[in-house]
C-alpha cells in the first residue's frame, strides 16, 4: 500500500540532512567570498548553480518538495472603500477657447 505524503510523512535520515546543510553552508560561503565562484566554467556551467542551487534543491526534494507555510493573508479591504466618492475631475477649458467656441456656435 502506498504512503500518503500528508498523513504518513517519511522522515529523512538526519545524517543526510546535516550533510546537506553543511554543503549548502559551504557553497554559500564560497559564492559570497570568491568572485570566481559566481562565474561559469566551460565544462560544468554556472558554478553558483552547483555550489548553492543544486544542494538546496536536493535538500528541498529530501523533505518531500514541501512548500513553506506562509501566514494567512490579512483580510483585504474592498477596493470600493479605498476609492474616493468625489466626482471625477474635469479638464478646465481656457477662457479664450471658451469664448471662441461660443462665438463659433
């Protein structure tokens, strides 16, 4: 019978988790301290990817690809409440233009 990921989670080996945490920490220190670690190598590509992103992705996969839990968002205020109830602004017609329009009509 298959395990349900929410009801019966598989706990990863703590030694593997600790090793991945250390690899991520070492990769972050290398990327932050050495400018060459932020570059690219012609054979293996972007070094920051292999030093930081791949260990983080493997740590995430080890924990079952769970997304972080965010706090519930605050209730949104209706957009109609935020808008002013005043009438829309109108463009002013210069006095000369108004006189010309009255004269033309």
